[in-house]
C-alpha cells in the first residue's frame, strides 16, 4: 500500500510533495532524480516574454526572502517550442504548467494554446502574483472576476485546473468558494505576502520597486491559517505552500486540510529540501502506519 498517495482533483499523485512555481528548475536534477517528486510545477509563463523587474529584486531578511522578479519568462511560444519538450524528455511525473494573463481573453487564448500540447497534466492559473502591475492581483482580489475567469477556462479544457490564490485579500475563503463553484478542480495557496525592507544606514529601499513578495519560514503561520480557512469553506483539494521546509511543516498543512504541499524558498538554501520532506513523511507514515489520506483535515482542538 502506498501511504503517500494523494490527488489534486482529477490528478492522482504518487506522493504529495511538489515544488513551488518560480523557485525551481530542472537544474535541481543534478542533486537528485526529479521523478521522485509527486509533480513538477513550471515557472509562471505569460503570453509575451518578460525581462522582469529591475535589480535589486531579491533581498534576504532575518526570516525570509523578498522578491520582485516580475514574472521573468520566455513567453508562451518559446516555452512550448523549447522548454516543454525538455520537460517531457526529463520527467515522467505530472507536469503542471503555471501561467498568467492580463485579461480574461488572454488567459483563455493561452490555455487553448497550451491545451493543444501533449505532456501537460494540469494548469496552475496564477491570479495572485503581487509583483506585476495589472496582472495576477487584479483577478485574485475579486470573487466575481475569479468566477468569470474560471468558468471561461473550464469551458476550454478537461485538464486539471488549479487556481492559485493570493493571501493579500480581505476574505480568501469567499474567493476560494467562488473558484470552486465556477469549476476549479483544486486550489493552490498561498502566494507571497506583501513585504518591504529599507537600509537603516541610507534610507534606501532594498528592492528597486519598493514593495515586494515575501516568502520563507516567516510566512508559514499565515499560510497555515489561510489553508485552514479555505479548507473549511470548500470541498476541493488544496495544494499548500508558504514557509514549508521540513516534513514536520508539511504535516501541519495536511492536518489543516491540504492534500499536497509545495516546497519553494527552502530549495534556495537547501536544494534537497523537497526530498528531505518526502523522505521524512514516508518514514513517519510507515512508523505510524497511517495513510496520508487519513491525516488530511484531521486537526483537533
């Protein structure tokens, strides 16, 4: 019996450990076999190539990382032509393609283009990135717009639709419920929270654009609370992320209601973090003889 088996909606996963979009590339394959992961999530792609935001756009704080990368990516055409074939060649696990658009119609065009490609198991629809003006965040804060977008995309694909939510909203549960009612198969949360750092000696912002996305250990309690709130509001599975670096962190998210987890910032300082999480979870479940499915949402008070 595979104690680690789980699923995200219509997408079965051999184990619950994947990687957060934008924090991980196939170069990590030099450290371990990437096919040990439950799935692979691509960096978010956009319709047109993006050079990203000006530097400095990364700053390490006392307990996390500020980033203002700005969705730097090669654009959908080059991704399909060059990057996707390489992923298909290297990976036998599910490939989840993360993408973002600047309008409902652009999201739709991108999905149709991707849906004509083989080798994609699911889509992570990024409506929550706080770093790019007029994209992501404009969709993720409004339940009505989220509903319109999800309904539009649902009509165009039979593949798994994972809607990635932002914590930078008043009521994440209502937005999650709107996504579920409109046809989402599962939800991903959380994206980065807003953060900032200033050099106390000069008064100069550590990030060129000022406000950035904050990730890492410091946001785990925020992510955990958001996952719990959403899990209480919806019936569809949750892919959880936000400060996860150990298997014990992952267990907390399963108890809160997540069906799978993604390791992000931790991979920057420990490339083996996802595998350490996986191995720790496997040992724990074997020692306790408890399948993962029995832990999901089993928090007690």
